[in-house]
C-alpha cells in the first residue's frame, strides 16, 4: 500500500438540508496526476475543501489517510504543513504586492520579524525558474496576466515543500497557449515526484495528461478509470459524468406553447473593462409564451452577461442589438424600462444581487414595483402587507412572518422571496439565472413547481443553469452557449447531456 | 404580558436609546439639583440643539444611503455668512434672503452630489474637500470678521416664541391648547390606524396595552407643553423642528423615495437591479443635505445674531454622532429620523447637563466621545448577536 499517497474513505459532508458528499472514496497513487471530474455541483470542490481542512475535522464523517497516517485537519495551515496545497479557482493573490511578496505571504523569509529580502528574492528566482516564469520577483501581480498568475500560485505552492498539489480548474480562465504551458508544467512536476489532483472541465486535456480519473456525480464516487490500462475517450468520461435517473425530480407540465413573446436579435456586448472582449457575440434567441427555454453552457460562457445586458443594460459596454416584446421593438435602456416592459431578472447571486439581507421579506418583495401599491409617491403599507402575505402563502415561504429579515432565511426560502419580488412586478418574461443554485432538493422541486405555475399563466421563462439535468428536466427548448456565442439549439426531444457537452467540447477543441 | 415582552424585544434598540435618554435626564436632574428640567432650561435645550437636530435629520438620510457628509458644518457657515452679507450689508428683505440662502444650500448639495453620485468619488473624499472649500469660502466672504446685527425679524427665527392669543398671566395658554390639539390628533391617528389594521385583518395590539401606550404618550406630551407654557411658550424654532421631524419621518417611512434610500443603503447592487435609480437617489440625498445644512446655518446665525467665520465648526461630528447614537448602522440601510433626534438629544442633554454641574469643556469632549463609542459598540454587538 506504500504507493498510495492519499486515501479518502467514506467521506460524507452535509450542509443544512443538502448532502453534498455521501460516502465518497478517493485513492491517489504516489507520483501520479489524478483527475477529478464531474458536473458543477457534483461535489468536487467540497471534497477538496474537506481534504485541505477548509471544512475542519468533525464537520464531515469519514477518514483521510495521507502517507499512511490518519489526518484530522482543523484548518488549512495543518494540511499545508504536511504538504497538501490547494490552488483555488479564484486566485488568492494580492494584486498590488509583488510576485516575491505574494509567494512568501504568510510564510515570510524573516528573522525576528524582519523580512530578509535578499533571501526572499533569491528563493523567488529559483522558484520562478522551476515553474518557467520569466518575470522579475519585483513585478506586481496586477501587471501580469492570469496565466502567469497561475504559475505564481504554483510557485507559491512549491515554496511550501508541496507533496500533493490540488489544482481547481486551473485552465478555466486561460487561453490555449497558457493552458498548454500549465499542463506541461504539471507533467514536469510529476517527473520531480509531486503528486497532483487536477479538477477540470476540459476533458480532452484530462484524457491526455491524467494517469487516473475519478468521476463524481451527485456527491458520490461513480468510478475511477485508469488511463494506462484502458484507452479512455472523452465520450467515455462524459458517459460517467452524466446518465442519471431523471424521473420524479421535475414536476410534470402540460405545455401549451403560444407565439413568440420575446425575441433578442443580433445582440452583441463588450466587456466593461477590457473593452475589446466580446461577452456576447451576435446572439439570437427567442422565447414563446408558455414556454421554458434554457441556456446551457459552462461557467464563464457569457450567459449571465447576456441576461444582464438585456435587462436594462445592467452589464457591458457598447451594447448592440434589438429586443422585441410581442413583436414590437423595445429599447430597454435602464432597469426601470425593462421592468415596465414586463421583463424580470431573477439574479444568479441572490445574496449579492437579489436581496436586501438586512430588510424584511415584505420590503424585499415590494421593492421592484413599489408604484403598484403607491399613490403619488406614498406607499400604502397595508396593501404591501396584503400582497406580501399572499405571495408568502402562494410560494410557501417558510418564515416566522413577512417581517422576518431575509438574511435569516434558508437559501431555498431566500430564493422564493426573490421570485416573489419578481412575480410582484407582474412580468411577462422571467429570466432566471441559476434559479436553484445551492438549495436543497425539496426546495428545488418547489421552485420548479412555481415555474410550471408561471408557464400555465402563459409567461415566457428563460432559464440559465449550469446543471444540465435541470435544463433537460424543465425546458422545452435549450440553447447552448459558449464564449459569448450561441452554438446551437436543441428541442426537448433531441437534447441530451451528451449532445450538449459535445456541442460545447467540440467548439472548445476547434478554437 | 407576552406581547409586551415581544414588543419590547422587537424594538430594543429604539427603546434602549429612549431609556438611555431618560436615564441621563434623571441623572442630571438630580446632580444639577433640579435645574435641568426647569422651564427656562428646557427651552434653552431646544434652542441650543435646534441646528444640530436639523443637520442630524439630513445626515440620517445620508448615512442610511451608506454615504457620509463631513462638509455640513462648513456649508452651514458659508450660507450663514452669505445670508449676513445679503441681509445685513445689502439690506435684502429677510424672506428673500432666506429663500436665496436655502437655494444656495441646494446648489452646494447638488455640486457635491454630482461628484459622489455620477463621478463616483467616495463621499468621504468629496465632502472632506467640501469641508475645506466652504470653510475657506466663509473666510473669504467675511474677510475674517463677523457681521452683525441681523434685523429682529430674522433673529425671531431662532429666539422668538409663538404669540399667546389668550393673554394668559404666567401661563402661555396657546401652548397648552396646542398641546391638547396635538393630543387629540395623536389619539385620532392611533384609532384610525387600529381601524384599518382590523379592516385588513392584521394583528393588533391588545386594547389594554394600546390604552396604556396612548396614555403614556399623552401625559409626556402635555407635560412637555405645560412646562414650556410656564416659561415663554413654544419657541419658533421648535415649530420648525416639529414640522421637519414630521416631514422627514413621513418621507422615510411612507414614500417610495424613502424605500429607495433604505434599499440603496442595504444593498446597492440589488437595489439597482430592482429598478431603483441609485445615482439619482444619492444625488437627491445630498441636495437635501445641502438645504438642511443651509437652514441650520441660518438658525445658528439668527441665534448668534451675527455671521461669524467660525460658525458651524464640528457641527458635522455632532450630527454624525447623533445618527449613530440613535441606532443608524455604519453599514447603511438602517436608521430612523426619531432615532437621530433622540441621539441628538442625548448629546444635547449631556452637553447641557455637564455644563450645569460644572464639568469643564475638556472633560465634556472626552465623555461625549466615550458615549459615542459605547453606543456604536452596543449596536455592533446586538447586531452580531441577532445575525
């Protein structure tokens, strides 16, 4: 057993209302590159957070054996001490500190609290050489690209005598060339005896570089594939990632689809800061009355950007294109106009963009359409209570009353408040961005039921979701989006997870 | 009893400051051997604190919108100076001078609001600059000296009392009558509120409890007006204050604009995506602050009966402290007009009380600073506990 560096046995981790991991097993051999794949929400990141001590010992059940020793990490420091270093998807570098300062942050080369800059610089130069980064140690992080920042992260990991390096989506934000460099570096580190766990969505990359692949689905280990013995194709991996029982997770709906109620034509928007980057590239979509339309795509495909740029130009610059509601062109130059024209946008991040957490349920529900209950600018608070109370009952928001602060509600109930808020605006078209992210299965079912109710009232629904099963279970039609472009359109009948993945991956390979 | 406890628990921060205010008043009433609550001193308290209370109301909106305004003292000074120049030096009619002064305040507020809302310069920086700019302009316009005296009609704004139509001897009967009228209005309001609540099928306070609440408020109200009546009656500036309190309480609790200010301070991004015109609202809040700063400057000049270069110094700090002592949140989105008024009164009574018992100005500052710190610490603590 000595060639096994890490073994995670029967790891179970529950969040209030959700089982994020159930009896997950992971075995990593000494000196290999072990890929961890699965859909968004399959539990990859949670598993790695358990391993690195972000979720401390005691908050999960199961055992972690590292180098044949039982580990009970209470925090990240303890796992790092043993040589387990995790590089997160969102880089943890300080932009206005130099490369050298970042590498030794929290781990400064110092004597009696005084930093030894010569030693720091010397060690940094060594480390940068190791990762193949040709930059001065004094360069500020803010002045180098994402690809190089990724290398600095790895150098930082190496400075800690890393034995097991965990990379969470390291190439997601990189272009082809930088990705290739990074993959080469991981292979190079392997030859120096460093074991890596690689979490990635880029399956073609994984099938090339990984020695073994563990597939997670719905918080459980599905299988571990050995790439040396079997010839593993991308299709084979996708098959493992998807293919689950969809029965009874989605309430049935009788669809009665009407004419086109909402149409976006030739929609192009540019990134607000790097103004040459197109976040939406000539997008054409439409939604019929009484229809649920989905937009599938990986994170960063430009779906949220598309939705926000449509919704009163809340995102992006130099927005160009046409929007038609009931066949008439409308110009939605601000959020107010969008709301008045019957558009609602249920935001992706309910805490940051959806709710006033310090305000009660009532105030949140009425906020987007105060005029409905106001006369010459004066709010009729009795009407407000009546409406809020009705919506609370209709959507089954579990709370002590409509005066409860939304910050104290569970995720599912918060989401219902956000939905109530938009239902209160009496919209014709609802754009829902990740409507069920981070909420438990029961609440999801309730949200789906609400969606079906809205469809019955002949509203058009546009769902953006990273959970493919959700789109397949709920939508009449699915657009597939990547890199700001609509790659294709699938009807409910022809759509499958394999087909959607294929569309995305093919384009990914083509570039 | 259960509902009384619930009522108390839900409004603990609101009530805790009222309780603190009452406690402080009792303390100084005893230590000053009964001088604090003498009719003359009560009237003085109102006159002394009126300009801070006016500022505190504007500042509350600013703080609820998660902004800050450090310039109000300087703005009050520059407007007071310009009013002096217009009314004293150029013999402008008083009413016209006041109107122009208020417009000037609005203009200054618009100037700062423009930088904050549309150019997105942080309010702290913009109003810090404003604090220097308008203090400097005060010195420039007054050439470093004071101008005095104002015509008596202008002074009346701060130092006058409403006339007694009944010619009471030793008792200002009009004041008592106004107290009774307000009592009647208040009782009517409570009864109407209860009726609509029942009409809408809402939960209402138990009848007994409501009667106790109404009785308590009626007694305090009438006692207050009776005390004023023993001296010279209702000061003009109190009328102004009451109108402003009613107006801004109405704005903050009953209007869409008020809701938008609270939503903006609670979560600007969510408010914007809910259709709140955030930039416009921030701009309006600063225009309003400018007008109130101007009004405060006028009231102060009228009380001093002169326009002086050092008018209004440290007003901003008192106004900000009043809001925070009154339960406004440093993170925006929380705060009430009544809270700010009570916070202002806590500071005012402490100033007055400490002077009465002979605490030096040096210790006064220290103690006031500690009170502010403790009040905000209490706020942070109670919030972290409820979260």
